[in-house]
C-alpha cells in the first residue's frame, strides 16, 4: 500500500507538533508500506528538491524508510505577519476570519508551495490513501486536493482540538468543508468528544505512542538517586508557581545529606520561564536545563529520575502520558490528570500521582522518594507503542481502501 501523510511541521522540527506524523510514518514503513510524509520546510532551510525532480527521486527511494517531502511557503507575506502577531490588533481578527472564509486556512502560503508537487505525487507515486493531521486546516486542504487528483480516499486526523483553533462562528461551516473525508481519526477520546460534534460521524481513536525499543531497554541495576524531571510545556503561570512552591516546601523537609543529592532536570522549550519561577519561589534545587531533546534523550532522562513530573493545561489528554508510563518510573501530574489518562495508567498498572494542590504535590514527592518502584504490565503497555498504534491506523486505511 502507498500512503501520503501530511503534517505542517517538518519531521526535524524541535517541537511536539512534528512527532505524531513523523513516528507514524516510520512505524508504517516498518510494516512494509511505502510512505511519503509531506510537510513544510524547516525555517530558513532551502527546498530539498525541485518539483521537476520529484518523480525521479521517488523512483530511486528505498521505502524501508519514509520519503520526506518538504515544501517551502510561497507568497502571502501579510499572512506570515498576521500569524506572528505583527499586524495591528484591530485588523487581526477580521483578517483571520477573511483568511478562513476565503482561503480555508491560515497557512495558504504553505499550501501554495505544495502545488507543483501534487501532480507528480498523484501520477508517479499513485497513493492508495492520504492521511492528514489537523494542527491547521491547510493540511486537510492539501489532502483533499491531492486525493482528488490521485482519485483516492483521504482521512482526516485530529491531533489538536477543533474548538481551540477554529473561531466559534466558523466551526460548523468549516467542518462541513471536509465531509468528503472517507474516515476520521483522533489523538484521544477527549479529542473525539470536543471535535466530534462538529463533524457528526464516527471517529477512530489512534493514540500517539512511544518507541517499542523503550519497552526492551536494559533494566536499571540501581535505583535512581534523587533526580527529578520536569518535561514539556509549562503553560499557565499559576500551576507552575504552585509546583515550585511544592518543590521548595518538600526540599525543606529533607536532611542535609539528601538535599545534596537532589537535582531537577528540565526538558522543553520553557527553560527561562522555569528558571524565573524557581527563583521567585526560592527553590534552591540545582536546575539542569536541557532544552528540547530527542525522544531517546528524553527516555534517558525519565529512566534516571526518581519521579517524572509534568504540567497539564485545559484538562485534556496529553500523549506524553504514554511516553512516561513506558519509562516505568513514578509520574507526577499537576493539575489533576484526565479520566482517560487515568484509565490508561490503571490498565497498565503504572504509578501516577495525579495532584490537585500544592500539598498533594509535596506528598507525592515524599512518597515517591521513599518507596520502591512498582512495575507496569509490559504486555498491556505494548498495546500503546507506536508500532501497535500504527497497526490500528493501518486497519483504518485498509477499511477505507476496501470500501
């Protein structure tokens, strides 16, 4: 089977927006499918190949790995200024509405840049199905056009919440533009609940997973010391301030010997924000700010930590919970985790401290530091890996193609 996956973020983008499509492209290739992943180019990078060379490079490609096709944005300079918030506030909202109503998306420049590549993709690669993920509607616009040209079905994926990215007056009308999708998939059940009513159809849940090799990593021979990790976005100020206050209070309960062993490792793009919050709260714990790291480096951080913490926003499902349970270390979440995430944690018998107050965070830190690890159920955990979830996605592809 030949598949084109479409996602706005280039696979090398140092942001979570690149992960879902990139990892499914790799996992589907391991299943023996021929996969093209179409994205935008990295900021400031040249176009890898001209459209005139696409057919030749596709023919020469070894599809044991995905073919990455990056298309540079073309034109619409005012649109880039609008996205960057560089236009006057009074005209940003009407321009956004105009852009969505007339052009169907906020990344028309990227869509414009894909145009020379769609015909050779359709006629030379000849996809059996196109799958596009919603971080913006232009990935779906490109999928519609490519599927029409290739005379194949397309599938709409929802990895970001419809309500969060589409203005309220346009949600129903915009959703109806994509009623020709042969199927829909979504990152979680919560995405189905918030997005599903706008589409009025069945949506298959396909989770973003974790690398299978994580499950078979060599067991740690020693219990980690007093390293704590905090990973991902830090979002709103209040929860971050609460977490820092809890860290300060917990640290004060330790004896001098243990205090010398404590280290906080942060992996994410908000290091400056964390540093300022720690200073304001008077947290004397040394901070090792790693910035954005690869998945393998992230796993190493998880495994070397006594407890792995993250902050939530909007009380919705965050796929990092699956990466965290794969590391087989206690997890601390604040504010409280969603019921869906709690159900997955319970399903695999992992350890989660779902906290809703500073006192609960402090108690979780004390508890995690003073007990032996309990281990997740490996066989159940395997069902949430990228490879297992890719098989679920392939089942959707097969169903659509047969139909």
